[in-house]
C-alpha cells in the first residue's frame, strides 16, 4: 500500500476508535465545557460550511470573539467568516481565536504576544495521519494547555489558567 492508502485506513480506524470512546454532553463534568458544548457546539450549523468551519463560526458566536488569527492559508475561510460576522479583526494581537492546521505546529510560536487566558485554538485535520495525531498529542501535553476537546474533525485548545487540565472527546 502507498502512503495515501495507509492514511485512508488510518483515518477509517481512527474514526471507529473515536466513536467508541467519545461521549456527548452527558459525559462532560466541566461546567465550562458543558455550557460550550450544549449552548455553542450543539446549535444547528449551516450546511454550506464544513464541520470545522461550523465549529469555528459557532465558537466565535458563543464566546463573542473579535480578534481572529487564521494561520492556515485560506482566503475562503476568511470570506466565510466575513459573510456571517461584521467587525472581525484579523491580525490584531493577542488573538481571541486561532484557526490553524496541526502541520503548522501552532504550539511552537504560542507566546503571550499571540494568546491570552481566554484564547481558543482550533486545529484542523488532527486525524489526517499518524504524524498529525502525534502532533495533536504533543499539544495536549503542553503545560500552558488546560483543556482540549477532540471533535475528530478538529481539536480545540483552551489556555484557561483557572481550569484543571482535562481532555474530552465529544461527538458533534
């Protein structure tokens, strides 16, 4: 098998493993995560957007984020956001929310210039390959990272210092 076929098998098996181990809001014991899942992520999405774009849009709406960092080169994503929200600020530091690909290794440059206590990081394609899943696991281990939410389609990272370090797998 070539690498492309190996990655497809990996994604298929990862999806099954995720579905068997993930929970819904009833398995969440953090009030912060529970409220975000039930009042934010479980809201109806727009069928014109991908699952990950819907997570981004729901997150911006739920947390009332204004300062957006898109580290994944995509004018399409910016255009999608501008079609839904007014007055978003791009490249205004520190970011409220950062949207990136795990291959960009976002954790390598996450200093206090880019983030604040309430910053959220959305990382796409965490199950793209074994390599990207390992990068996702590295991010979870960082001491600055307090809460991670694995949604299969993407991973969410929170830096909330007041929060206990926890990891969740949530079906959306």
